[in-house]
C-alpha cells in the first residue's frame, strides 16, 4: 500500500500570521493540481467576480472576520490572490457547472464517522475516515495552532483549504469531524468551510451548536461534535435549511447523506458509495464489530468504508478518545501505518 506521509505543522500568532504559515506550507504542486482541475476552472469561470461570491465573502467577514483573515494569510503565504483561495474554499457553496460534474463526483465522495458514547468510566469515542482524491496522498498536514486569541486547536488540512472542514479538536475539549452531504438548498450566506473553522474557536459545545443553528449559513455538512468535559457526542445534520441535533446514546455511524426524518422532504443526492458505506457500517456495528475498536469498521476493505480506489482514497483515519480532562488522539495514515501521529490535548 502507498506510503501516506502526513506533515506535522506548528503555527502561532494572529490570524493573518497563522494563515501565512499554513499558506507557505501549502505552496506545492498539490495546490497547483487542485487549482488546475476541470471542476475548479469551471467554477472560476462561472463565479469569479460575481455578486453571489461577494455575498458569501461579506457574510463571512461580518460574522467570522478572523477566519477570513486566516484565508487572506493562506493566500499570501501560497502566493495566490485572495479570490482564488476564497473561491476554492467555497466550491461546495456554489453550483457546479454541469460540464465539470461528471457521474463520479458524487459516486466517489467519501468520509465515514463512527460515534461511540461513553460507557461507565470509559471515554466517548469519535472515529473518522477522511477520504479524498488519491492525488493528495502524502500531501496533507496535521496543523497545531496557538492563536493570540481563543483556544489552541489542531486540525487535518488538505492543500489550500481553511482547516476545520475535516477533523480536529481544541483545548476547550471540543472535537469535530465532518461528513459531506449534498442537499439541494444552497443560498447566500456564511460558507460552510468558514463555519467549520469557527467551531474550532468555540469554548463550549453549546457555542458550537449555536454556530450550526444560524439561519445565515449558505451550505451545510454533517458534523460530529464531542465535548470531553461531559463525554457528550452529538450528531448534527446541518444543511442550509435546517439543523437537527441528536445526542448519541448508542454506537452509530454516518456517511454522506442526511438520515433524519425531519429532512425527508429535502431533495438530496445520495451516491452509491454513501449508501453502501452507511449500510455496511450499520450492519457491522449491529454485529458487534466495535469489540475490535472503531478501526475494525473504518479499516474494512471488504466494504467501501476504507477506500483504496482509483477515484477516491482514505487519506487518514482518526480516533479521538474523550475523557473529562483530556482528549487522546491518534491518526492512522493507512491500516499498515497506524499511529502515524498521536498526542493528548489537555482540557483547560
């Protein structure tokens, strides 16, 4: 199996300085590849300079200016203009031109999360496969950030993207993992990548949920949120048109489509991969696979859960164990490269 190096990166300071450090590290051929894809070129031709994109930027600047300042820093550090980096981070908030959205765009999309509530004195567990394009194997970062304001935080980062929209945690004891969803309810508002980053600056689970209940969001994800202090795990489905929060009381999984009956009337695109992974994870959990740990589900290559495909790969598998005073975390690069990164985030 291909070696999958994940680079550890530390940055501190104000938002722009942090962004610059991230951008400099991201100024690689992998970012150039991302900006040269047919999908990005089509988005750029359709949306650059548009009023709609300006509305997304204005909404983000008004509510979460420090997140936008980080994006400005990423652009500076990477040697790109701000609009290019902002557009890249808003891809999901914009309608993709049909010519650039082939049949594999949804079929191959990924990310699977396993949510395990605490039992007795044991930890709650949030485990997650972060899937993406095979071109990005070995091109990703684990960033550890000490901002001048707010809690220290860490996140998995893919080239050119604002951290937060994958998996991460902060020293307030918050853990977040993200699953792609594709409901048909896009509207002008705060881009979802900015919302994900903002959550890593929150100091309580209530604040984090409040971000996802805002009615000025342009697009949405499924968020798994954890609070180490109370060992609480929440499954939050948050398309632009609503927000359903479920406290996890039994082990469960989430792939890439909305599951709540409250969204039964909302049109969404459900790819075959998402449907198959959800069914496989549900079956494995019901059959007791978690007795071998969350990895027993997330590393299963007899199903589409662990991806080693031509069009999609699992870029990292994260395990977060939530204790009242700390989060113990580890990241597997592949099933053969376990614990490539690990650490403990103390809760303050």
